[in-house]
C-alpha cells in the first residue's frame, strides 16, 4: 500500500484520533486538539504534513475555509475582529460610515433638511469584505412621496467613478428606515473589500425636503482636495457633489460631472451599513 505522503508511514497520532470521523464532521476545534502539542521539528514533520492534508480535505468537502482564509472563530472583519468584539462587549453589524474612522470623526449630531436636488458623495473605508445586507438612514421629518437614493461607488484618482449599486429608501415615515434590497450595477456587483476606500452618495427622487440625521459640524472632517496655499481658513470639504441637479437613480460619474461645493457637510447624511 502506498503511503499517503512520500516517505511517510501511517501516523500513530492522527490516524487513531480521526479514523472514525467523516471529513464533513471534522471541525477546526478537532484539528486543533489533535495538533496540540505537535512541535515544529524534524521528528514531527510528517505528523504536521498529514494534519495539513486532512485539513485541506476537510475544507474541500465542507466548502468553507475557516482556518486558512479567515479565523477559526467564524471570520474576521477589518473593523473589528470577533475576539475583540466579544471581549469588549461590542460585536454588532452596524457601521455608521458617515462618521467612521479614519476618514471622519463624530463632531456631534444634527438634523438637516435635504433641500438640494444635487447628488452628494462622501468617502468611507469598507469595514468588512463582501456584500452589505442592509442600509439604514434616520428620517426626522417625513415627506409625502419622496425616496432617497443611497449609492456606493468605487473611486478613480480620489474621486467617485463607478457605481456598484444603490438602495432606494422611502422617506414617507420617520425613524430608522432600513432597506435590505439593492439595485446592482449592470457592469459589476455591490461588494466591498475590507480596508479599501469607497464612496457613498445621497440624492432625492423629487423636490420634497426630508429632514435627516447628519453630522453637525465639518470641523473634524478630512480633506480630499489641495488648497492654493497653506491657510487656516480652508473650506475644501470632504465631499463632492454633482454639477447639476439630479433626481434620477444614480449612475457612473466622471470627474467633469463633479465639483467641490466647499464644506458641504449637510450632505454627510448618516448611513448605517450592515454586514
């Protein structure tokens, strides 16, 4: 009989401990218990190779990659790891990308009427990899027949460019408005890579003016653009906006579709992104 690996014999450790288990029932915890304490030295090299081979077979059969691509606890996100969330008492799945570190900080809260029919774009760092499960906004003064579009873009040269997808959120009612369905772009999918920068945009479907929760100050925001001089009175804001009014569904944008409206902080609407 050919050994499972070159120059190896049947393991006196791994085989007896796992011989009665199916691969689909072997867990990461089981492999950890079998491998502990195998030290990394020549004497145990063959045992380690066999254990790695079993784990690869297990992952292939189960169709999941815990222990290789993600943590054994069920996965990590860029913000934050599961062990940290458990230890610190956090661990929810809601990220307010309007006031998210490191791009922005919370300078307080405000409720501001969305008077403008322009589309406003603000950057954020993706807090997790994959597709969002929902998006939320907070409406404090409702409209009679008005939707908000919350869209997500990838960037080019520090500006929003390619739309990944958007949510259509009614502002007919007050309170947290949660939407779990998205319209994806025909050329791509609405997925994020943790730690990379994207843009979210807001614009209205009409001319009514819903009042929404926003950040209350622009003083804590970063800047996307260069100033003409070193000045303490800079008004180069974090966001950009469309150069014409837009009440239609979002689409791709180009640099000549955008302009900096100064501070533009009223457009920094609170958006809770759900993993």
